[in-house]
C-alpha cells in the first residue's frame, strides 16, 4: 500500500463477534445433536449425528474464514488512484481498476448495507475467480444484484454514509469515462 492510498479497515469488533458466534454455534450443534441422538424419534441416530457433524463443519469453516481476517493488518478496502482493492471477504478478487467500473451504488436493507460495484465487463472478473465456490458466489451476486462485486459495508470500520461519500469522491476523481 502506498502513502497516497486510503485504507478503510475491517471492523474488528464485528469480526470477533462473528468468530465467537460461529464457534459457539458449531460446538452447541455438535453437543446437542450427539446428546439427543438416542432420545429423538425423527430419524436414525446415525443420520441425526451426521447432521450435527455437517452443521459443525459449516459453522467451523465460516468462523475460520472470519478469523483469517482478524490476523490481517491491512485487510479491508483500499482506495487509490488506480482503483479499489477489496480485501474484506473470501470472494474478494483484488484490485478493480476505475476504468473497469461503470457505476458504484449503495444498497441499504433492513439489516444489510452493501456496496455494489458494477463493472463494464463482469465476465472478466468472474474468470479471475479463485475457485469454483467463489465463482458460484459471484454468479449468485450477478443474479441478485446484477454485479459480481458486492461488498458488505458492515465489515468495514466506518459508517455507511462516510463510505458512500469517500468512494463516490474517488470514483469521480479517478474514473476515466
């Protein structure tokens, strides 16, 4: 990161909360499904326990992915004259140059605040996907939001209005139309 770049860091409190919540859910799910396997009448105890293991693995993976970002000192969103570099989630694809961006929109829902980065050629971004799981998530973002690049503003350490103003300023200043 250069001195002229702006880093909008990750919200560490939210990450710690997410890691703790996922770890707790994983452990509780495992204990409950193994403890109640012999006393329930819904399905075979082995299938009931296997369901608990699958749930445990899911929450452990999600919690682990959040904990990975706790160790990163420069994680978050980096704004520069070249473009914006998203390092806030597992489906981030690195630097997106301003000239590749057609529009930046903000979407505010009941519980979510999203930054939608619309690209001129979204297929190129999807071709750079790290793996099939990331590609699947990007395709889902395309269906739902009409762009593969969706950044959850809640994981960033700034308020939503401040984020919107800052990104809009950078986009107007450096995007060549």
